[in-house]
C-alpha cells in the first residue's frame, strides 16, 4: 500500500464515523483508531503501547527541547519554509540502498511529486513524494531512524 492510498483510507474511515478499524490482508495489517479529539491516527500497537506507558514522561522531557531547538532556529531564518512530513510510522531512509545517492540533499531543488525519501513500514518500502516544489533547506531526520506519523522530515524553501 502506498502512502497516498493509506491517506485516502484514513480519510474514508474518518468520514465514516467509525472509531476503530482493523484491516488484514496477505500484504498488510492495518489498525486505525481515532484519537480522543477526533483525529484519525494509524496505530501500530506493539510500538505505541510501550511508549505510552513506560516512556511517556522521559520522551516528553527529552523530545520537546530538541524540537524547540531545531525547528524554531530554522524558522528564525525564514518563516516561509514548508515541512515535508511523514505520512506513516516507520523507518526513514534517505536512499534506496546504502550504495545509492540520497534522493534529496540540502540545496537540492525538488518538484512536487518527486521522491525525497523512503519509509519502511511492516517490511514494505514506501516512496515519499514531495508535496511542494522548492529547495531543500534542512534534513530533520537521520538516515535509518524511526519516524512517527506527521513528523517533519525536511524543510523546503518554496520560493
């Protein structure tokens, strides 16, 4: 399943009024559950449950300062940067394999629809396309790092 198909599925489920959906096929297992505020978020139970129960205080304390250091400093340079965000939970890869060049580097010009990275989710490699045309200003995630749904991956200067 591609990222666009997953987004469409989440949108459909959100519009249907259901609170939770489990889909299992030969290719994919998908568990989608609405958050208390009504936002639909894809959930991978083995990853989410331990973080929510065991690491929540530590993760909140450690992650908030990093986010406030990284993004506002880039925003201070120019407030018109656009974020390319992760459409799913998975592992972020800048290239298709270790020997290949990165899909997008700082300073590269990207067009809407061009591939900027790959996110592996449940043994499937999903190509992530840019939703904006512009110049890559900053890569916000290290190669082979885990990413969360809606986490910023790149900053792009659309001008």
